[in-house]
C-alpha cells in the first residue's frame, strides 16, 4: 500500500530525511518512532504531499505522490500533530467542507459523522464554532474529518496528544477496526507502550535515517520497545 | 527598561526583518535591491510631485508650507495604512499566552509592542516625509540646526497617528469583546473607522489648506496637530524650543497611547480569546456543495473574521469611491468643457485603478492560511480551484466599488455610454491583473509563520511588492496620457483607453500563463 524508495528531503544544507526506504502493507498498523527532530513529521508530510522531496519515490496503492498527487491524496488522510482548523467555521461546516472535497454523498457523510463523532464524544459540539473548542476537541474533530472518506491510508502525526482517556481508547478501537477492514495506518508516536500493544509493525528513525524496521516481534525480540528504542538511540550517539 | 528595549527590538525585527524569513541567501540578495529600487522610485515620484507643488508655492512666497502639505500627506497616508496595525499587534495576537505567562509587567509588554509598531510606522512615514524635507531644503534657506531638526523630526512623526490608531483599536476591541460574534464586529467597526477616516480626509483636506494659506494656523490646528505645528516651527525658524515642544508632544502622545491600551488590556484580550457559546448549538445539517463554493465561503469568512485583513482588502475599494468623488469635486470647479471632461475621465480611471491595486486580498491570502495551509495541501483539491476561489474573492469585493465609481462618475460628469463602458472594461481588467499579480507574488513570498495577523497582512514582501507594482502599472498610463494629451491634438480618451485595454489584456494573459505554468509548482514547494 505505502512504498517509500530512497526518500531524501533537504532543508537548505540540512538533510531532514536521508535516503529512507520502507514498505507498509494493507491492513497493517505501523508505528513510526524516533526522537524529536528525527524526521518523522517531514516524512509524513512528504507522504501526504504537503512537502515536496528532493530524491526518491513515494507510491500509495501504486499511485505516485510526485506525478499524481491529487489521485494519491484521494485515498489518504493526514492528521497533523497540531490540528489548526478554520476556527471561524462550525464543526459541522468543517466536516461538510472535507466531505465535499472527497465528494461523499449526504447519507454516507451523515452515517460516518454520527458514527465517529459519537464514539469520540464530539457530536454534540458540532453545531458550535471551532474557535470555542479546546485542543482535545479540535483533535477529535480533525480525527473525524480524517475518517470521513474512509481512506485506504491513514497518516497520523502523534494522534493521541490531547485526547481524553475515553476518546483515546475509542480511537484505538477505531484504528483496529479500520485495519481489519484493510486500511493501512502509519502513525508517529512517542507513546511506546501504546505502539507496542496496537501496532503490528514498527519503524525507528534517527537523524533522518531508518535504524530499525520490521514486525513488532522482530524489532523488540524479548525486550520492550522502550529498551530497544533507548539502546538504538544510545548506540548511534556513542 | 532593558526588557522593554529588548522586546521592542524583537517586535520590530519580527515585523520588518522577518520579511525575508525563509528566503535563501540568493533569493534575499536578489529581492532586496528590487524592493529598494521600487521604494526609491515611489519616493522619487512623491518627491517630484512635491517639487512641482513647492515650485508653485515659491512663486507665492509660501514655499515653507510644503512641510505642512508633505507632513499632512504622510500623516493621512500612514493613518490609513496603519489603522488596524496597533490593534492587530495588541489584541488577539498569538503570542499573548506566552507573554502573559512570563514574569513581565503589562506595561513592559505593551510598551515594547507599541514601540515596535511605532518604528514600523516610521518607515511608512519616511517614504513621504523624507522627500518633503529634501524639497523644503531645496526651496528655502536653512541652517545646520534646521537640517538636523528636519531629519530628526522623522522620529516624532508617527506619534499622533499611532495614538489615534491606539484609541480606535482600543474602542473597537473593547466594544467587540462584549459581543457574541467578536471577529465580525471587530471587522465591521474597523471598516467603519476606515470609511469615516477616508471621508473625513477627503472632505477636510481642501478646507484645512485654504484656511492655512489665507489666515495662518488656526488655534484648533495648533492643538490637534501640535506635533506637526511644532516641527514646522522648529524647522522653519531653527527654534530649539519648538523642537523640544515637538519632542514633548510626541512623548505625551506615546504615553497617552500606551495608557489607553493599558486600560483593560488583560480583560479585553481574555474576552477576545473566548468564543462565547450561548444557548443551543446550531442544528447539524448535512448539505452537499461543490469544492469551489466551500473554498469561496472559507475565503470570505477569513476576510470578514480578521479586522486587519478585512480593512486591508476593502481599503482599496473605499479609496476607489473616495478618489472618484474627489475627482468629481475638482472637476466641478472647472467650467464644462469636453476636453476637460476627457482629461478627467483619464484621471478618474487611472486613479481608481491605482486604488484597486493598494491591497488586493490575493496579495496576502496564502499568508493568511498560516499553518492551516497544510489542510489545503493534504486534500485532493486542484490548484486551479484554490486559485479560482482566492481570485474570485478579490474580484467579488472589487467589482461593486468599480460599478459604483463608474456610475457616479458617468452620471455626474455626463460622459457618453461608450466611455463609461470603456472605463468599466479597463477597471475590470486592471482589477483582474492586480488579483493575479497579488496571488503570484504571495505564492512566491508567503509569510506563514506569524504571531499576529498584522505581520501576515501588512509586513509581507508580497503585499509591498504588489502595492508598488500595481501603483506603477496604473500610474504610467496616466502620465503617458497626460503628456500625450498636452502634445497631440487628435488624441482623446476614447482613442487612448482601447490601446491601454489591449495592453492590459496582454498583461492579464501573461499573468494567467505564468500562474498556470509556474503557480502549481511554486505552491507545491511552499514549506510550512
């Protein structure tokens, strides 16, 4: 589903992502972990078509992000780490906007909004302007908007930040449900315990380079993901 | 004190120095000379106009009055340009929470922000004030002291306009903070202030100068415009005392301005940041629409929810109507003559075109997206739809003012239907070109990391470049027209304007082609 080949992204002289390659199959939940500034967000932005890249190729369901960005964007959803939304719109107006972009018919959008918004406990707030929302509520709204077209690839940048325990739990269930239906989920996180329980696969990035990747069992062996991560971090530092 | 100075410099740097934030060294080295050259060109044009006025005044033995004319021009111009700046920096800014969490006094924060804005205003002022002083020194005998006072006076000039914008900003925000739809009210109130000021300026200008030149300075003028009066006296008489008075008045205005902002600063800002949710939420309605309509709705709500952006977008439209009325007032002072009517048709058309180019919404519409640009970039929205929605917004805002201006002028000046239509077509094309150029420049020079909307709207390279280029593109045909008219008997406006329309059409097509060919690539390369 998601294939990255020799991806390199530079910001001036600084190499943010250095020749990385990875593959995530349909139905996998893959955690993307790394220290601050490792290149997680840049990679996710390159996949989402927000940021161009210098070298390499990204394909989503065999559609190139570089040559057919609109087609690729039609089957993905991206949730940024800090969801800045159009504050002067009401929650439902924002969801209608996103649904219009993806050409979701009225009945389907109603069904999905009701389903996801109720699960995440944001449904009753949809009639209020987004400017009145807390950070967590904005995050929930952004999550609903990301799920509204049931994308084939879900790109999430630290999705659990700001969510209350119930929403966090519900979202994990939604992720598992989507994955069972064949949706690929590639998400960055610092919460290693959650990643360990939720994900089938893991990719560890350090200073723009992938230092470890594979199934969760392969990567961690008999240790915890946290100890593997710390070992790898110290190894490269030393 | 140290903290205030440090913070002031940070604000000033944020507003001006950060114009080039994100530019590569190469791009910076390329852009800076172009911007400086365009600035010099504008300053030179203003200086040249003032020189002609001073020449006429010197025949009447009143050449020293050029200071008053120049400083008034600078005052009104900077007042219109910076009307919403102070409120944008002081109220509802993104850095409010961060600053309030620091162990700093409100006075320190406000003073720093005030001084930062003051220094920016000084730059706007100096574009008119410096050529004014140069022209004055060309036509008058002067002492070394007068020269020093003259150039030091630039430091004092924004005091009064900054004070006025602070009072207006305070009133607008204090009232709006009590409303439910705060942002809409802030925009409406700011717009009312802008319209009021524009009307006041256009109505009062001629009467002020008539009184001034016939009976000298009236008492009210000495009180209201005390800083201009004392500066005038200090420069023309090399009076140290008057210079000190000017300094003290400037200081007083700054203190008063800061005091006004200090009133309820925390309370107003807190209220502005909270969206009052009263009663039941709006019903949840699922309605299908097309992407273009939704994007257009989003663009309009962005315009009308930001006072700085709203006033900035509409100030050109307001100025269109004002400049039409001013042209008609001057025109009415002449006896009706087809040649005079013809000349005024040209002046009106080119002046309105110039006003339309003051600040097209597209010149900052990408910057206004800020970090929300990633929403647009991650969605499968075609670049053409984004361009279309942004351009339509500016055209929808401009077209009513074009129609009103053309109708008022056509009816009052009794010009033929053909001429009315030609002016209308020219202005439509001019507005279209301003829109396209603004968008192209904003795509090339977006300012996405801003802490207050003022930075996105007022202190971006794209806005400055668009304004300067639009003005030049509109003023050049006017100069050619006037020069040509005075030399060729057979030239009339109805012959001249189709040529300009044809050129404008070529220009519009070129801009469209550039936007079509390069726009998407530039958009994709914008990093957030």
